[in-house]
C-alpha cells in the first residue's frame, strides 16, 4: 500500500537556472499538493507529459528525495521519518539506474542480497526465479560493462526485485528497450500484481498503460488532473482512445490556466 497526502516538492533555483528559465522566482515547485493511494494487487499508472512531476513523485516515494511537505506511507511505514525502514519494503526501477560495470550480474545481485540480509536459501530461490523469468542465465558471469542495454536493464530489474519487495516502483521501465526485454518487464509487472504487491509505474506508452493499469492519475505542471479507476476513466472518455483522451485533458488544463 502507498498512501500519499498533500505531497509537495520545491527546489531552490540557482542564478543560472533562473536565467535559463527566464524567471525571477528563487523556488520552483515540481510537485504541488497532490494526494493519491495505490492498493495491493493493483497496478497504478502515473501519467503526464515531460516535466509534469512524475519522476520527482516516484523518487519521493522511493525515499531518494525528501518532500518539502506532505506525507508518504509505504506498507504502513512513514517514509519521511523512517526512510530506511520504508526502503526495505520498496523495489525501485528506473531506466537511468547506474550499474557497476566491472562486476558480473552474479556479483552485483549477491551484493544487494547481502545488503538486504537475505538468507542464502531464500536468495538462491529468488535468484533462480528471476534469472529464469528474465532469461539471464546465459550472461550471469559476464562483466556488466560488456552487456547490451537490454541485458543491463534485466540486471537492474533483478537487483530491484531480489529482496521480494512489497511495493514496486517503475519509472519508464521499458523506455528505449527492445521488444523482448520490454515484454519481460511487462510479464514481471503482471506477476507482481498476481502476487499481491503494490505496483506504481509511469510510462508514455499507452498500450502498456491499457494492458496493465487498474488505477491511474494524470499530472501536469506538478498538479493532479485526474485520479481514479481505469474502468471509470474509460467509461467517461470523450476521445476515441487513451492517447487522445490524455492529450485532451492536458490541453484542457492549459486552456484553463491561460
């Protein structure tokens, strides 16, 4: 379970940043007082154009960023006041995650398993399950620096999931990947849902949203434009498909602000 209440994130702007943004403001608000919840056994999709505040929100949920104000609860744990405890319950995957190029997948995954203090038998079972699901066995002993982009993303997924987290956060997990690797990730998300995990993900690929999503929220310029069940969203659509409806809602928001 993820529970978000009145979440806000502000960033101080340097003189150079103010010049680049052509603003006299010293503070930029990336996330502006948003609230939503993600339930176990359901997939929650966070949508929005670039710069909407999605990644900032996901990084606050994952305890990478500390919110300016508001509350975040992860599986009952206050992630703002107890980030270490919350982190143990979270798996966070992003397309830009760095890996140790000189290690092998086996060495890296074992390192993170040790960080989470996973018992040896449980680690071996979990590793076998993930390696099989992601088709990693044939490159498990190769150095990560020699792997393809898709292989590296599989290593990132395995690292994210090795401790069997209750809550899984995916930030653009299939961006730039080949079809087979993207399908592996989609299969993993389905498995997480079937296992009763709480899943939240952002994506610009509406076919993935349509396939996986039970609940969704749409953000724009840090604010929440929509938050509800996917079935309700579809029944209330005024456009022919999800992509067109998403664009309509964002443009309508721009028109109101203008």
